[in-house]
C-alpha cells in the first residue's frame, strides 16, 4: 500500500515540531474529525500516535522520519511531548492517546457505519477487543481481526496478511504493534 503526502490534511491544523516530529496541534475531537476526512477521501492514508519513546526512535532511525513524512498527521500520545511543546510558541492543546482514540473512533464508526479491522496484539486479543467494542457500540461493524506473530513476517506471510485485510475492505484499520 502506498501512501503519498498528498493526502495530508495540513489545511485543517497547524503543527508543533517536538524532538523533530511535526505534531498536529489538535484536540481529541479534532483528531476524530481528521480521521473522518481521511475516510471520506477514500484514499489510503495513515496517522501516528507518537509518545516519547517513538520520538527517541525517530531520532535514531532515519526510516521512521520517512514514515513520519508520509503520515497524514501525527498526534502527541505522550505528556512529555505536550510539556515540551509548551516551552515554544506553538503549544499542543492536549495529549491525544491512541488508547483513548480507539473508543472515540469506534463510536464514530458505529454512527457512520464505517468498517473496522483490528490488527495487532497477542493471539485472541484483537478478537476479544472486537467483541468488547461491539458490545459497547451497537452497530459497530468489525470486518476482521488479525494477530501477527511477534517476529518478522516472511514476505509470503506479509503479502497474505495484506490480502486478507484488503479482502475485508475496512474503512478504518486500527494497528497496535510495537
């Protein structure tokens, strides 16, 4: 799947650069709206929830900087990033955690009838999360779950996983991988 920078939503938010990461200056509500816009555009895209560890890894691994450049937006998932932003002229309004955002996105997906796929966690975790989320948000349509092994996938395994996700045709793919 290729994601071009043209799907970025820069016109919808300003950014604060913290430890070299261009973080979206948005609230949780605004983040959900940005995801809505990505889904409405019907083009592949992704966003990142970054914590301090991710920022440190980005500083050490150039390939993560390239990933950041292709992201539609990056959210501050760690308070140290928010605190540091307050030292500059463009403070972040709040911490927007991936863990909290999942609930907000699933509530919105149930309202808008978006198709959701859960990827990550140990065997059975995504399936259990899907059951819990469907109970919590009646009408939520989980179209698949996948728990890849905690190791590097072979090229064939990777292609098969991508094919399964594509066959499910999710509007929203929630990924929880370290």
